């Protein structure tokens, strides 16, 4: 896995978790590898044969370079200086042509047969280089140094920042996410982790900060589900979502309302945002929270993507331009656009302009870089959790659901179950489809939560009202088997391609209907209805001590689903999300 913390650099000093001597050796080896392969350039450098100060030769050496859009203007400015000042590489002028491209798009373009139309690539993070190497299966992609740093932080609009205690109060990543994701007055946003290093690094840090174990994983997935409602396609759009909130629309799940009061972004993006809003007054900027458990870094690796195919002149020009990017004048150009110098202490003026203020730990805002596996796990969790779902929910309305839950203040099983279902409903987006059955009856047909319904309401509104209206039927028996079969037949016949389809069954008892089919018949019919190409797993949750856990597990397994038992109905929300993650991962890897 490439580095995401304060990077090694061929032209700057460096700091980080590894010993300084080890970092210097790493940089020296990487640089020597690039130069040695490029026609003995390393020897030329050692012997002073590379002339960096001669007048231009008749023909300039062209170097095509692709850079992340945030750093591309600064790199282009340095390239223009090289042209204007006739800075040379081995006596020849350098014609460095800089093109801005999104890092995720460049990484996706690499295959074993790809022939890049550029020689040097500066993505915003080393994770994209690792992804390109995996895709291309080539050792010719070599990182020779790093151009800049920018820590990932949380930008908050002034009013919300004040409410969160900025700048005096500091938070961990998990605490920040919890404080902002579920608050309608703040609402956390981010760039899509599938397209954004900033988004993925933050998501990985949130998961790590939340701790280990199923409970922590479920909490992180719940935060991811909420975050998905305020996700931008890429880093270029996320800062633009900051502003005043339309909380009425956000509560209704209106997907057209994307305004956020807090967003995950880099320090440099916050710097640029504040610079653009400076004329509107200090209250229009963003305030930065730097997590006290460390901020991952965007590290802007200077990467040779077809090193073995470059001519000696190209290789020397590439290394000369890396050196130029590291000189004092280029450092000023980068700092003027909000970038930190790799491995160097940061002056207070830069984070201050980005919205940072003491005692926020901006001076020591480095975190250990996530490993390749941690990033892969975070991306996998994100992909599964935010995938649109189609759920048919079946709730036991038998008389036993009126029993009081110990320690709940006198609330019944049904009361606590309804509250947990309403909490779970709030985590789903307008694109998710959810319906409701109680025993023997379909109460709300399964449909998109954002779909309109009569009276100006949405499917979400209808479900909320239906959940709230659920009542135990006095002396009602548990018609478990017939209802499960009926709901499952409908769910499989209305399968939605591209979504996670499932039936969620909640019961606090065994089947009590003497006229229903047997358990063996139910299992056999469910197995016949199951189609591996169109999976509809049953998530069966036995609620309370009287529920037959073995029975619901057997029924669930017949569909490729899972069965759970919870003693407290308040745990239903977490169990549903845990099951979606587990089954989604199984389908993803299957």
C-alpha cells in the first residue's frame, strides 16, 4: 500500500512514522531506480553531467503530465516558469504540458494493455497509484517523490461549528461523524468514496476510530448509510454543497436537497473555498475540525507511468521537473494555493486561512496511513451499505407483542419494535424500496421511499404512519408460516435488479396457527422459490425469550438468509443493518 501520511520526498525533508534514515533510503532507492533504468541517468547526476543551467537547445524536450485537478494549476504555473526562464534539462528546454484529470478516472484507465498518453502522473493520493499498479500488472509505474501534502479534515459552516464547540472542542473521527451525520441542523456530506481519496480515507478513519467488532462495524455502516444521502460525485463538487439547510426536505428524504452543513474535505479544498468566499465576509467561510486521532494525508505522488518506455531525455526532464517542483519558488506557488510542503512544519497562516485555529491539532494532523486492506474493507462496506435496497418487512402483530419489555419504562415489545423500525427507516434513502406486512395482511406495498402518494405525502411518510399505527391483536395467534410464504412469494415475483432484495421478518413467537402449512412444507416451498441469480434472502429476527430462534434460523437458511435472536427489540435496527452488510458481502464475493 502506498503512503498517505506525511510523505517521503526526493527534494524536501520528511517526517512520519518511519525512521528518518529509512525514509531517506526509500526515497533514494526509488529515485535511483527511476534514474538507473533511464539510460544511466543516476550516474550522470552523481557526476554532475546533467546540466540544469545551460541555455536552451534548439529542440525542447516534451513531457506530458497529468495531475489531479486541485494541484494541476500550481504544477502548470511551475511548468510555465520553466518555459519563461528557459530552465533546462541537460542543455535542452523543458516543454511540460499539464492536463487536469480526476485521479479515479486515470487509475481506472490502466489495464495490462493500456498505453498512457502521458509520462508523469500526479494523483492526489498514493492509493490511486496502487490501484493502477494492480490493474496494469506492471512494475514500470514508479513513484519518484511527492509534490505536496494536505490533511483530510471536516469543514463546517460557522453557525454549526460554533454549536459543535469550535475551535476549543476536539473530536475523534467517530465522534465527529456521530455528531454531524444524524443531526438535521448539520448533516454531514462527503465526496463519493468510490471516486474520492478524501472520502475513502475519511471513511476508513471513521471505521478505525469506531473500534473493532460487529457492533462497531454496524455503527460505521449506519453512519455510511446516512452519509450516502449527502454524497457528491467527486471532490470538485463537495465544497459547493456547504450552506444553509432545508431540513424539512432532508427529513422527507428529498434527494434534490443536497446542502450540507459539514463536509469531509482536504485542508487545501477548504483554503480554496475560503479564498473564494473572502469577499462575502468572514462568516461565509468554513471552519475546520482536525480529528484528534489523526488526519490522513493527500500526498500527491510524482509517478512515472511508462518509465521503461521513456527516452533518456524524457526521463532526465521528468526528474529535473520533480526537482524544480521542490525548489523554494515552487514551494511558494504551492503554498499560495493552500498546499503544505511534504514533510515540512506548517506555518500557522496556511491552516488559519483554511479555517483552522488552535487548539485544533492542525500542526500534528498526521495519522498512520490506512493499509491496502483497510481501504479495500472500507470501500467494500461503502459499496454494500449504500446500495439501494428493496425490503419487504413482516411484523408480528400477535397478542404476545403487548408484553412489557424489562427496563423500557413500561413500553411493550410492539412499542419498542416500532421505535426501532422508525430509526431504521431514517437510515434509508429516497431510492430504497420498503413495504410492510403484518400477519396475514399487506399494509403498505413495497415502493420507493421518495415516491409521491395521495395527499402530498411520500412512501416514507406512509410507512412512518403505518409503523406508528401497528398494534398487537388481543388473543391473536402467530401466523408465522403462511404470512412468511405469502410475503416471500411477492418479494421474489417483484425482484428489482441492481438492488439488494430481502424479506425482513420480525416475530416474538413460534407458529401458532393450526390451519397453516407445516415448517417442513414452508422450508420446501421457500427452497423452490429461491433463485440464486435473483437472490432474495430472508432476514428472520426472533424477538424476546419466547421466540423460537431455531425455527427462524431454519426458515431463513432455506432462502440463503440469516436468522438472529434479540432479547431487546431496540436492537432490531442494528441487526437489520448488520444482516444487510453480511448478506451483501456474501453476494458481492459470490
